[in-house]
C-alpha cells in the first residue's frame, strides 16, 4: 500500500481577487519609468541626502561635496531626475536648489509598502 498523498490544492480561478491586476497598464508603465530613474545608486544617495537635509532641498555644490563626485556627474543625475518629475528645481540667484517632488516621494514610498 502506498502512503496517502495529500490532495492537490485547487488552482485559483482567473476571477480570484488574488489574481486581479492592481495596476493598470498605464500605472505599471509609469511605475517602471520611475523605478528606472531612481534605481541608480548615486540617484538613491542624492534622494537620501536631499530628503534628510534640514531645508528639504540641496544645491549641486552641497551634493558634490557629500558624494565625493564631480559637479558634471551630480548635475547629470539631478537633470535626469528633474526631467522625470522626481525633483523640483528652484533657481535662487546663481544657485539652483533641488527638492523632492512630494507626489513622487509618495509614489516611491508606496512602492516600498
């Protein structure tokens, strides 16, 4: 006699709530775009530095010093994130202050929850 094997568990139906897409195609594409922008280690460091700054914003010079990178490299990463709507850009005289766009910060946080 062979030992009794457990009955296979029923496969969930296609209509099961656990299998419904929680993101529309447009939301998935937007999220993927956001993830591509922030998936670079330097960009994550920049976001962390800006978020933890007392003003909630930082200048290129501050970020360059903290990261130990050259100004063109930091400026490139800031430009990419600003164009993607992740960062806000606020000119103040000869300097530019970068802050995190609150809605995008929420979107990034939602991805991690």
